[in-house]
């Protein structure tokens, strides 16, 4: 309930993203949560919001879809994937940084808009953890709602920008 409420509380994407990651981490009693969006090139995932991770960990380097197979697999399949121990799994791009941060298990869900991948929602734990089917279903439900909120926020921003341009144009026409 809390997650759905915060998602619908703002049209500012950054505010929505930050609230989503915080509420998801708290709801699932996890160390951390991130929301990463695919960049314009389609090759990298950009950290758009995080909760519970150090700045040092977030600066470890770009998450490249070719090197982070868990993320590329999630985006290709459209289904959540679980990794029991990221420090010894080759599908995870930065195992040493994860170990230094105290991350062990992760669960990753896709963010899809009109059946197209736009990013991922990741949760991290400090100890090895099996995620129940209910927890996986919860993360998928949140990722669906978050993807809709992302799309709505982008549409709102586009309309606002178009309106500002139109207003500026009309002002110039009447001034001339």
C-alpha cells in the first residue's frame, strides 16, 4: 500500500524514483534498492535512484548490459531473476565492489513500458537470502507500477516543455 501511495504522490520522476527505492527496501527488509534506467545508447544502466548504498559503491563504474548478464537476462526475459551470492557469480559485473559493500544476494525485476524494457529495479541483501514467491511477485508488481509512473512522468515533462515552448512562442508573436 505504501509503495503504491508514494508512486502516485508526484509527477517529478526523481521524487518518485527515490520514494520507490526507499519503500521497496523497507517493505522487503533489505539492505538496499536501486532503480536503474537504460541510457540513450541502450548499452548501459544509469543509477536513477538508490537507497541504502554508499556513494563509493554507486561510483564503482557504469553498469554495462553486455557485462552485467543478470540485468540483460532480466530485460530480455521480462521476468525477475535472483542471485544467491553476487560475489561468486559471473553474471554480476562488479563482484568485488559488492563484497566490499556487504552485498550478498540480489533480486532484479524489469521495468517495462509497452513491453519494451526501460530499466531494472534491484534489491540487495547483506546475507544470503532466498526470496519467496510472494516477495518476487511484490517486486514485479512494484516494477510494473513504477514503469507506468516513469512513463507518466516523462509524458508530463514532455507536455510541460511543449507548453513552455508554445507560451514563449505566443509571447514573442504578440510582442513583435
